[in-house]
């Protein structure tokens, strides 16, 4: 690694920057403040984001990135070899958020300098421009962890809020969807995410608790309407809740694309959900939300930062429990209080156009 003044000066104005993050929905979104920091540091640079094929769509249309694409660990082994040897590497600088050697190796093939978290392989670390120490588990907020990569090249945070952009076409589609299902004039319109993914099922709030919460909301706001989000994996839960709520709910789970779901999220008056990918997606909308966090993954390390209307509810044993702790210990009473606060304190907040 050269430390000459010329080298450092050259780094201050990279023309093309690559950012690689292959992860789930939530972790993909948690990297957006770091990418924004890089864009603020070098506003004239072109930034290319690479993500998992099933997550890349959440990064589309961000104002601080010019391109998005897909990459996987297996495919990365074969990428970046066929280049014009006289053209040089296409990227001046690359950031890799993962600990998969094939992704780092690919970045090294296509970028003149690579910044990544310190890898298990010392020889691989020696080839990095900057190898950043990753903090111990649960000691640092996920956004702050990702901001450590830009910080290694003097790119300061440009805000810590998550980023996502709903297009005008998607907003129009969402309005049409709500009108079709008779929900456009309902108030409050409330989005629900009742389950996390199977490997994190300990984060799930009991279905009966969700049903009771919805009954209280309807008793207080008779015109309330619920949009039930989710995927195929929680089909039995979402269908049971939809059946329980009847005409007061629209079942969206397993029927919409990720971006369609996001467009509807951007229309709700309130969102209530457990800690999972769609909740991170909602965290990027800057709209009222009540999020429930298990003690093994508390809000202090995962809740959206710089959020104007977040009501985070932690497990009573936050930071003091194992995954076996039951989310039923978060009572309906606690969540009901947060829901009332959210809908009262933000009653004048207009829906997104």
C-alpha cells in the first residue's frame, strides 16, 4: 500500500466506485447510509451497487447511485477475468461488506483499491487497500458498522436514515390498489408484518396478540383498515388474521412483489411489525411505525436511525436473554399504548402522494 501524496490525491477523486453487499433485505437496506456517505464524499463519482439477485430491487432508483446489478458468491468466482488488459480496471475504488472470499477476490480483479472488513485470510487482507476490523456481535448499531468502511477512506456520514425510493409509477399503482380494495378512504390505514423469517422465528409476536391489538384499534377507530404484509412462509398466520379481521383487512401477503409492497407501505398511516426485512423497508419510508424487537437483537443495534416517528418496543429482557425468550412477554397493552401515541402524535401527517 502506497502512502504517497499522489496516491492519496488520486483516491480523493475516484470516477467509478463499486459497492458489493450480498445479504438479506434488511442488511441490504442497512448499507444505504454508507453508500450515501461515499456519494457525499465524491459527488462526481459514478457508483455501481451489486447485491443478491433477490434483493437488488430494493436498491433501484436511489438518487446517489447510478447503477445496480446482481452478484452471488458462486458466480463471483467466474466474474471479472475477461477484461481488456490495456484498459485497466474499471473501478477506482470498491467496498465489500461481506466475508466471502470470492466477492473480495472479484473486487480485487476489477478495482484498483478495495476496502473491506478484515477477512479470515491474512494473505487476502494484505491485498486490500484498507482492512477494517468488524466490531463484536451486538456491540454496535448495524448502520454504524457499515459506516466504518467509508470512514476508512475519510468519508463521513451524510445522515444515518435508511434509503429507498418509491417511483411515481409505483405510487400511482398503490393508489389504484387501495381504491380497488375499498381502502383508499379508510382511516387509519395500518400495515401489519406478523412474522419474521423461519430461522429468526424467535422474533415473532404471538398471532393472538396481533388479533387482540387489531380489535382494540377497531374499537377506537371503527374505520381502520389493515394491510397484511408478508410472504408465502407465513401464509397460515396471515390468512388466519385476515379471516379474523374480515372486511377490515386486505391480505397482501404472498401476492405482491417487494416493490409493490413498499409502494403500499408508503401509503399507510401506521405500520406495526416484528423485526424483519419488511420492517427495515418500512424504516426507510420515514412514516409512523411501531416495531417490536426481541432481546437477543434489540432495537439499539437494529432499529432505524434518524427516523422521525419510530416507536420501538424492546423485549423486557433486552440485552439479557437468549433466543429462547418468548416475545409474548411484550404485552398487548405496551403495543397498544405505542399505537395510540403514534396515531395521535402524527394524526396530521398526510399520506404520501
